[in-house]
C-alpha cells in the first residue's frame, strides 16, 4: 500500500474514531449516565472539541497525502 493511500486511510479511521468517541460521550451525557451541571453546555463543548480535532487531523493528513503523492509514494 502506498504511503499516500495509508495517509488517507489513517485520516478516515482517526476521524471515525474521534466522531464515535464524541457520539458516545454525548449519549452518556444526554441519558444522565454522566452528570454535568449543564448538559447542553457539556454537549456543545464535546461537539466543538471533536470538530476541532477532526479538522486538525484532516488538515495534517491531507498535507501528508499530497506530499507523498507529489514524491511518487
């Protein structure tokens, strides 16, 4: 498997794991299994942080993808 393909597959897997983790935390907060003083604010924070992480991971791995593709890997 080429390095550029690995970068794309890694990006998709990491993004999926982050989103699954965020969804799990939102469900736990919404159902009351995790206690938060303000559940709406907690859910908003969880989704904001997860979105930021996905954005950073995607940006870094897309740069890696294009760098490897340009080098012929």
